[in-house]
C-alpha cells in the first residue's frame, strides 16, 4: 500500500437553511398569526481517528469535501432538516493545519479523538420568532448562516513508542522483522526502507509499537536525502533506539556515523536528543566489530550500549527488556509548533473573532467578520424592525466602542462589504 502522509484539502461546512415567512390559514382561525418554521443547521466537517488506518491514501485524490446544507423551514412552525455531518476518518497521529496562517487546528493523537474543523451554519429563524406587541404579523425571517470554509493541510506523524534510527543498511529493518510482527522489505542496498514501517513488539506481559524509519544521511535536518520526511515521524517517539553498524560492513566508521546522526537529531527544529536513547551495536559477528565497540565505549562512556547481531538473533532480548523499562518511565512528549520553538502549543478549536476594524484613512473605516456579514445579509432595509434589530446587534457586539478605539469620529464613514453608513457618536 502506498504510504501518504501529507494531503491538502478544501473543506466547506453546510449552510444553514433559511427561516420562512408563513401564516396560519385555517377555516376557524381568522387571525392565526405567524407560523414560519426555522431552517435546519448545516452539517459540519469532522475529523475522527480510525485505528484501522495507517496512511492518508484515501484522501490523496480528494480536493474538496463539503458537508450537506440544512433545509429551509416549513409552514406550521415546522423545522427544516439539518444537514448531515461529513466525518473524515484518519490515522492516529494526524494533524490538521490551516493553510492560510499555518495554525494548528487539531492534533488527533489519542484513540477516539475527533475534531470539528468547519462548523455548519445555524439555520435561520422563521417569522414566528419576531412577532411583537406592535407587529403581530412580521413579514421577516432570518436567512441561514454560511458554513465555515477552510483550506487545510492534513499531515500524519506516526505514533510509535520506539523509533529506530541509523544510517542506511545498518540492520534496522532486520531488527524490526526479528522482534515484531512486521515484514519490511530487506535487501543489501541503501534505502530499502523508503516509508516508515510499524511493528508490534511483545515483551513479557507488555507490548509496544516499534517504528523502522527511513535511513538518515548527513544533512537530513536540512532536507537532504529523505531528510525531514524521516525526522518528522520521530517527533512522537518516546524512546529512540540507535542502530550502529559496528562491523563497518559498509566501510564507514561507526563513531562517525553516530556523531552525524546525533547532530541531525539535535539540529531538527525540535531537539530529538532530549528523549531517552540507547544504542544497539549491530553486526558483532563481523571481524572488526569488537575493536570498533571498544573505541565506541571509550569515546562515549555515558551512552548505554547493547551488543549483538540481528542476522543471528543475538543480544536482542536484552535490548527489548531495556526498551520496555524505559517506556514505563517515559511519558509522551509534547508536540511543538516549529514556528514557536520551545513554546507548547495547545490544540483546541476556537471560534473566529466576531469582527475587526480597519482604518482606511481619510475618515473611512471598514468592518470585517463573518458574524457581521451574515447579520448584514439578514437585514431587510425596507423593514424598520429589521434595521433596529441589526442596530441592536451592533451595540451588543460593542462595535461602536471598537470603532472609537481605532479613531472613528462622528460622521466618519463606515463600511461592511459594500454597504456604508455614517458613524454617529452618541456621547
């Protein structure tokens, strides 16, 4: 199966249905009054974790996803039907980012997680809600609100307990195949593993997920080779298992290999060397291995090293038990925004601000904001009550105060979209 870990989508929630203007017309009820029903709410766009998925392949050839609109209201005070939500199932570890400002909208890193990314518009109210003592037969009903719309980046960062790191062909895939249920492709040429592989490892009465990640090369943290495509998947790993070719089978110096990879882990936007790490000295059955291991331990006395060979299944049990013990002591690592290094990002859905004021100069101001625009579209400028309701909403939202803070003065011109009015300072 093709491994896809990044997809761009355009999302559109459903619009709310319109409320309607209607009156009771019954034989023995001559003054039945208003009976316009409310419109149904629009469907929302919801992302939900599906543990059966391991890739974003299902979304690879999708460009636009739209939830269902709500139905208009009906007479006899009947509600319109609400639109169906669209539920997008994604793997554990999926992050959703807003493409406009690169903000993180959701981080689905727990089983059962779901997030509303685009909320459906609310249905408009029917005319029965607007009857007053002075106007018992209103000819006005609300339009439904527009559903939210976003361009998003869906990115998968694998959730694994232990990440295998090391140069190409050091034996990571063989290690995974021997200790877990995974069956990665194994061959004696570089970059056999081009996509992450996950395997479930059972140790005594416990189990954990081990990830074989594509081989590193020098400059990976700057994007060389598989570069950042590899490193981003290790962000969530709680423990790192560094596999070193101690037998120098590829003609490289194992000490130099270790230094290079530690540098790449340290220079990634999130310092990956901060998490617990042990070294597995692989290929100890080769002639040069013992001498190289002595040099390695002398150069790095503080590093915990386990020696063995994946090809002959030697020394692996001790490594697995040590990994199990480290995982018991290591909590999950917080994910950080690469643009705010060192500052923890809390992923919660927040409503957009109601409005903002733009001073365009020369006594001209502009109001922007979805709520204001929706309210403006609901105004019937031939109906005095409708205009009063809009004015009351502006007061409730403290639009006057915001305008004055931006320097708006009496008789300055204020615009919402193409509709303009003169600002009246009542103080």
